[in-house]
C-alpha cells in the first residue's frame, strides 16, 4: 500500500510547493518510488520540475473528468523513480464546475486506488485554500504534512488546518492523520522561531515537529530554473533539510 501524503496549509506562502517538490525528490533520491500529484491549479510543482505549461497535455483534470488512467498522465522527471501528474489551467475550471457536487469529493481517492503497489509514496501538493482539490486530496490521503512559517500569525492558520483534518477524518477518511508540521523559513538564532515551535510542541506534542527548513537562497532560486534543490545545489542547507525530513518520514 502506498503512503499518500497531502502537503497542505490553508495559508499561502508557507513553502508548501517547495516542500512537495523537494520532499518527493528526497524520497526518490533515497530509492523510493514516488509519484507527485500537482493538485494546485497554479501548477507550481509542475513548473518547479521543469515542465512547461501545455494546454493540450493531459493533466490531473484528465484523470478526474475524462477518466483517463493515472499511467496515461504521468510524466517522467530527472529521476527514473520520480514521476508527476501535472496540473493545468483546466483544473481551475474543474473546481468551479464541480465543487457543489459531493460525489466529486471522493473521485480522486477512487482513482488513486489503482496505483497501490506501483509507488511507495504519493505526494499531493494541495491548493492553499479550502477548495474542492484540498478536500479531495485530504479524503484521498493517509497522512498530512503541514508546512508553516515560524510566525505567530501562522498559528491561527495551523489551528484551522488541524480542525479541518479532524473534520475530514471524522466524516470521510478515518485513516487520515497529521504526520508532522514542517517549520519553514526557519532562523535558528531567532527567538520568535523557537517560541513558535515551543508553542506548537506544547499544544500538539513535541513529536509533531519535523526537521525545520532553514532560510536558504538556493531553495528560492531553484524553481526558476525548473530544478529541485538536489539538482540546483546539492550541498545547500535546503538539500540537507529535506533529506532530513525524508529520513523522518521513512522512519
């Protein structure tokens, strides 16, 4: 059975796509078979892996509306064991047209069942809004990883996310659990960063905190070249941090 992990936060600018792309790559570099699904209509995970926008290319909408098989939509990446189902502009129209139909909420979960055994990890990059694709992704997942900036204003969004996961677990997906919280844009010497982590540990338990991702210019630059941090700067703090998170996930 594949571990299906949603990378999710209702707040934008948390490093969600950076985490989705580089955690997927880190797991693949460690030898795992990984599928990254870009479930965000912005398509930033797709772009970050060097895949240009293409209106005529099959994408996640093809899986959900046209009932294409996942294998027909996957695109190879720079690693043989890392593949991606891309997002496209049509995904936004899908959200607008089908959000009111409850039967579509479980469609992604149904489509992913056929992939069990083909991959060890399926990573979902969700939108930063309470939307059809976020809800669908959480219903389809077994675990959630929440990236969040170490700012006090981020704690409110974290509380909302924890509440949403609890609701999805209760109503649709009893297997769903929060695997961990990834502190992003972390500054080791900043009192605020340490204080926010202490607050989370106090309320949710110290086990919930995964390895922090430090502020790193290479992480910011890599997507503009269509590369993961491991292609762009393997010796950077960003590469080290995401490999550390991958080891925690695997453990």
